[in-house]
C-alpha cells in the first residue's frame, strides 16, 4: 500500500485526491482478503471524514439527520443501519458537532463538551496547565461561554498543551488506583482490567506504552475511556451506532457513574472516532 505523507501546505482538495487515489489503488493479492461492498464503503467514509474537516478541531453544529444523509449515502446494510441509528439518536438530540479525526479525537470531544457546559470548577482544573479552562469556566453567559470554547479550540498550541496535561492527569489517577489496589482498597473493575494487561501492569508501563502514544500512534482504548472519565470526574455517555438495535447502543464510562458527576455525551460509529451531540430534544425512548 502506498504511504500518503501530509504536508502543511497541501490544500484540502489535494488531500482528498491523494486519499481517494490511495483507496482505489489498493489491490487484493492472492493472500489478501477481498473487501466486500460494506468494507469499501466504510473505508471510503473514513477517508472523506478525515480529510474534509482537517482544519477545524470542532466543526459548527449541524442537524443530525442532514449529517447522516451526507455521510451515509449508500444502500448497503451498514449504511442503512447507520442512518437508522442516527434517526434514533435524533429523537433525543437535535445537532451534532464533527470532531477532527486524529488520534486526539476522544480527548478533544470529551474536553470540548466538558468545557462548553461547565458551570463549576472541578478540582482537577486547579493546575496551572488549565488556566484557560478556568477562564472559560467562569463565564456565566452560555453564548459567550460557547464562543470562548470555540476560540480556545482554534488555538493549536493551547489545545495540544491541554491534551498533554490531561495525559498526566490520567496518569495521576492511574497511580492512585494502582496504590489503592495494592493496599487492598476497593477499586473499580476497569482498574483491575487496566493493570492486568502485559503492556500496562504498572503506571510506568501505562504511561510509556499507552498514554504517551495517544495523539501520535494511537487513540484511546475502551478501558482508557474509563480512566479518562475518572480523571475528569465526568460521566462519559457514548452512543455507539455500530451497536444499534442492541442493548449496548448507549454506554456509560464509568458503568455506575457518580450521581454528582456532570455528563458529556458523544457519538461514535466504530469506537475510534467520536463526535459531539448537542441540543437535547424532548425526552423520548430510544
């Protein structure tokens, strides 16, 4: 497979062209598994999504059903299922904000949503690394708060500083959980799973093999989403569209959230890329 290298001066059109050429140039050898129509559509969809919004960290609001029609135009079973999933979610939320699709995606979506609706200052914001967050959190007017949040996520330097600071916040939380377990204190189940892995059997290994890689060679795994929720002291509610028509459509991180934790709501099609759901509609059953 050819390797497409990103150049900062490339236009969006050139990036699109490169991605689609790459997609169509993939040939199945005798040892390759041939892609069916559904897999091809999913690959094409990912290429479009990654290239179309590369400039914006978080795109403006868009009607959920319009977004669904734009992103899933095919008639394969996967496309039909995705559209049905979005239709179900649209009964609860009116709009979606598309998040830039790099390996910081999960952090970006969660932090943006947490900041834009923050009404009080969480204890983890006391660090100097979160000075800008404290300023935005103090804004009382919802419209002004949203504008300030949008502006912050247009500042690449500030934005990426936040992500790196958050990794250390996650590490600090992991250390606390690790010590609690060693001292035979009660810990959440995800913590046991996290440190049961060969590549993260200690906080040091976790930082080296996992947290350091976030944003570079990989994103957040599911167990790390739980760690993120504990670090932020936010409940992360995720609509997982590939689980549509199952009881796993809606997932909570943590599974049994604290009653006083605020809730951020995200949506994913594959547990890798996350977008933000906004503007709650009248309560309906999914």
